[in-house]
C-alpha cells in the first residue's frame, strides 16, 4: 500500500496493488471506479476517508489522445452530460458511463477501450501476454442463437482462436495481429486500419458497421471490413488451378453467377474466367428444394443443349454465356442467385457422389431413399402402364382415359373431378389422376422451412394451412414440425409451367407477385401468372373443380371463365340472389341458364368425399372422452336435415353420421368434441 497524489480528489489517495489490500480497504468487496463507473480491481487508488476509488489506468489516463486509429481529431477525456443517455462505445458497443474519450466526429470510447486500442496500434501488447487463448468452438459456432462477437471485426468470437474473457475484451488473436496498412488489394492508395468514424459502407459486402475496425482510404472515402479483405490467392479443392486476385478496380460480370460487380475480382488465366470472391466456393452439385433431381453448376452452356432458357424460380431468361445451375434430364435451368439465396433451401452434394446419375439424386440426401409410388404390373404394346399397384391402395388399379359418369367421380388424391388419363379400382370406388398417382412418396417443397422432405400420406381428414380447406384425400406431412399440406396445394405450387382451362397460355408461379387474382378479384401475395399477358391466379382458384353439382340445378355446373351475356340483369347468383361481378369466374348450367358464385356452389367443404373415410371417435387419443362408440361417415344432407345431437340445430352442412343401422347419431362437423387439423388414415 503506497501513498500517491490525489488526482483532483479532496483527500489523499492510497495505491492498492493487489486484491488482499483491496479487501482490507473495502470490507464489502464491491466498489465502482469514479471515472469509468465499472467495478474496481487492483491496482487502483483508494480514499480511506470517503470510499473514493480509481482504477490506476483511469487515474493516469491523459486528458487528450492522438489516436493512430483516428487521425482526424484528438480524443478528449470528458464527463458525459447528465441529459445524454445514448452514449455507446464505438469499439465494444457497450453503454458508456461517467467519463469517456470523445471526438467531435461523435465517436465515444470507454477509457479502457481507448487506451487498449491505442496499445494495439502501437503494438504494445503486454496486457495480453499472460492471457490464455481459447480454441474456436467449431462444433457449436453455428448453433448459437446469440453468439459473442469480436470487438474488432464483429464476427462470432468462436469462429477463430480468441483471448480469454479474463482480459476484459472479446478479441480474436488474428485481429490483434492485423497489419496497420495494406496496399496490395487493387486499391490505388494504401488502406489504414481505423475506426469507422465516417460510417462508410464496405466496398465488398456493402454493409455499414458502427463499431470495430475497418481498413479505410480517407482520400477516396473508401472502407473494407477486416473479414472482407481479399486474400491474394485462393485455392479450391475441386479445381485444378488457383484463383488470383485481380489488382485493378474495374466493372466486370462474374462468370460463375452472371451478376455485375466492380470490386474484388478473382481470375483464372488458364480457364479465362473472372469471379466474385464468394462465387469461388460455389458448390458444383447441389440438391435444391425447387427440383427433384440434383442440379449441376457450369460456367457456360450451349444454346442447343436446352429447349427452355427461363429460370425455374424467377422465370426470367438465364444468360447461358455465364454461370448457372441446370438439370439436363428435365431441361431445367436456374440463376445461381435464385437457387442459392435462401439458406437451407439447398444441400451441397459431396464430391464422391458427383458422378452418380441425377435420377438417383434423392438417395444422397439426409436419410432419403427414393421409392417409386407405383409398381407397374401390365403394359400395352405402346409401353403404357395399363395396370399398376399404388402404395396407398390395397387393390390393383387399371388405367382409363374416360369414364361415362365422370362428373360423379373425384380423385381420391386431390379430391378434384376425374378427367382424362386416370387409374381406377374395379373392386371399390377408388380413383387417381395419372399425375396424382405419380407424385413421389417423399418430396421437398420450396416453401417449407424444414430441411427434411415431406412424406406422402392418406388422411381421414386434413385442414390445409395453405388453402384453409378441409379434405380427406392425400397430403404431405413434415414429420419434423408435424405440418400437413394438401395434395392440391403441392401440385399448384410446384415449379414449372402449369396449364389452366381458363387461360390459353402456360402459367408460372411468381412468389414475389403482389396484385389481384383474375378469377376471384382478391388481393394475393404470390400467384400463378402468365408471362405474355396480365393474367394471374391465386393457387386456390387454380385448383378449383372444373365441374360441380348443387341442389339448385339437376345438371352438372361447369366452371365458366368469361361472361358472354352483357345484360346487367343476368349478373346475379341464382343461389344467394346477390349480384355477381361479370369479370370473375362462376359456375354455370348452359341448359337451365343458371349462374352462381363459386363459393355458393362449393360451400365450405368442397373437397370432402362423402360416405368414405370412416371415423370411430372412441378409438383415437385425440378425441375427448364421451364420444360415440360406432364408426361415423362424412355426410352432407340434400333435402332431409336431421338434428345435431350436440346443438339441436338441423345438419344442413357437413356432418358426421353413424353408419350403424338404427343408430340416429348425427353431429355437425363444427360440433365434434375434438380439436385437430389432421388425422391420418
């Protein structure tokens, strides 16, 4: 314990050199420095009269610092005004208290941060000599939701070797050893390590950071983040040649992704290509949620190799003289940016699997083994499958192209009316469109966030979260988040060209579209649109049944896309007797000249197959106790409306009815005593 000057304090101060002396001076063991406000530790100065404490470093801090990392103005030690509550340190990002070093550029620093960074600039690192180094947490760095960041580069601390927190700062070892100047990255002036006092955006990544270090060129108002400084040579494991930094700043178009840039280019003189730094590491083969097969990256394609040149995601033309991803088996092509912009929407295929045939690509993903949903039993002379076994049905299915009473039949997969080219069971009332029968058992969909594929299932009932409709057909389930999607939405939102009877041109799904649906007039986010004209459909209208029946008309009603009658008196719904918008789709009977709103014809449950998919409430754990012991069937009464056993009102809409003869149990669907969105068959 030594005597000392009082540093402006009214009483003499004593120098405490260790923690033992601290405990003798302060029995509580807790005290704050009167300059920086932080918990005081030895060595420090103490007043035995009034409990005044000062860190030794804070006491000896100069009133002005001409900091090498900020040469424009001096940093002046001053008290924070009492009215100022938003003072944040420009190095560590933490709130400042009491005294700070301040510059007229609106830079503020804790005393310890200003002095520590000054020592870094002067390469005076005695403070860190005895601080332990921690190994990077390679196994956990990507799992931390809120990782601790390095004060210098603001990258996660666990990415690289770093100093223990005992030093009082979060710092990578590499950031302490940074060169103070760099001059070999293609900029015409040397770049100096500085605080980003002018809030300049990085020339490489375009982002702006308020804290930490950047390499700056004051004459050019140019800056580069520490981690964005390009290395002179980049070697890639899967390439024969290395890439060399192009040391001149000039506009160029990247040969890997086709996007223009004007800074940090790498060239391979042997291959005559120029790339962005980030595109050097583009995977050669990936599996994307947008396509069932693997897709391959190439730097250019020949025009004759593909019939279509539109990107499967954004539908704009791909410039084949630059890089793209493609599937030659399916004649599909993708912009590099479109297929890689969403993290988790694609998987990198390992190098040892690159040469495998693309049709087997599902086998190389996480726990996925491709299994064909159908087994062909018989083929005709033309090679067409005439009899198959589908894994969702117990009997064999026979191929047909038309059916006499097809208006009364619907597909057991999508619950839409049977049309040309379908399979049916000769032993029971089971039908499948050919397209529905061929959908895979496991499928990635681009709009689902989980990485595992969705599994095809058959449902006693399913309430789709995308379209909101209830159905008892096929659907896809994610076993990771237990989310179910109906067949119709999976088909409607599948990438590629789709056809619609209400429009002459192919339709493509634009996920970023904002506008109105041409069929219902509702505002939509995302739509199936025509590239040639101003026509767009929401996915719900795209999946509407082309035919329907309603008790108001004894004939089949056809979905009608254009109003041929110009008389305003005819623009009324014959079911609800309200006005119809002649520009919207409607159902029409040409024989009786009846027209009706789509919702009036279909009702709330258009995709429930009545009389099938029986439910016994007492057998499933999802139901509450006290339910009916017999099997129930979906029914929708047309003329006779029995009373609901729960609410006593007539069952005029979808209901569950007991199939046991003599048991008069009927309950509204809404009055059921359970709550669930899906129940597998």
